[in-house]
């Protein structure tokens, strides 16, 4: 089982996209994607379990936005230190 982590893609010092990987079994892939609101998309595996959040425009998404989506899908909130890579984008 992989733990939750945030991956950020940068270009010329600016965050272009980010992906919050949720705990999941290694090798699981997204079977569908739903809009989470405020530039956040939720990826689900074939069984309907959320496996990640796509942040399409990280500079427009707040920690509160992400935590609202996480609460809606039954996942624990992100701590500020987990969000730290996106604090100054």
C-alpha cells in the first residue's frame, strides 16, 4: 500500500499542475474522474475508491478547497505541512 503524497510539476519556477496521491495498492489505475470543484478533479479506481486528486491550476486552489473535497470523499484533511510545496505558488 502506498501512502498519501503530493507531487508538483513546475516549469520556470511556477507550479503547472499537482497531484495528491491517496493511499492505494501499487499498480491501481484511475477508471473514472469526477469534478471535485474549484479546479480539483477526483480520480477513482475500478471499484469506486478515490485514489487521487488532480489540481489543474495549483495557484488557484487553496488548502481549504482541497480539504473540502477530501472531506466529501471520506479522506482525512491535509495538514499545512503537506500543502507546503504549494504555499508560495
